């Protein structure tokens, strides 16, 4: 069977997908650099995951964050030392520890979100009104693309 020939639509779609991926990655990197509120990227990500999950075990958190358990143990220890999370013994399995976010951790996440929003607000304000409207349309399309 012969390989199917690429149609112009396929080529455009592949190029567009590549440009979209690169742009999203660059924007993500810029947001991380602007707004970590004194945390490393790994700490900020783990803190956000703990907030979303409620009280995961260290193993669950390591799996979700795609790091080895010893790495997650170090990350959680640093967050605990900073007062952003607490470790509690799992009632069902006393050998296991669960992690919970503290009020200080919630404030840090809110600060990170505020810094990210402020960064984007400054960047958007620098655009002309037509471009801002284009961004609004793009956001709607991205929300549809990701199903949200």
C-alpha cells in the first residue's frame, strides 16, 4: 500500500499544531519565571497538586508529578519546612503519610495566581484593542480545544 500523500490541509494543520505547541510552551515558561513567589517550579507544581487532590500520599503525589518518590519526599520536606504543607499519618495505613496544604500554602498559591494574572494583564494591555479582541477569540477557541 502506498503512503497517503499529504494534503494542504494536513500540512497546514501540522504546522499550526507545532506553532501552537511552541507558543503555549513559551508562554508557560514566561509565566513560571514571572510568578513562582519564591518557590521552585517543582515546589509550586507539587503545592498546586496537593491543593487539587486534598490529601494525597507521597506516592500518589510523586506519580502525579512524574518524579521519583525520594524526589517528592525532598520537595514535600521543603514545603513543610516553609509551613505550606503538613504531613499527617494515614488513618488507614499508619506506615503511610498524607500531605495537606496549610493556609500559608493556599496564600502562596493565590499569590502565584495573582502574579501570573498581573503579568498577562500587563502584556495584554500593551496590545491594540483589535489584538485584544483577537486574544479573547483565541481564548474561546482554546477552551473549546481543551474541552473546558
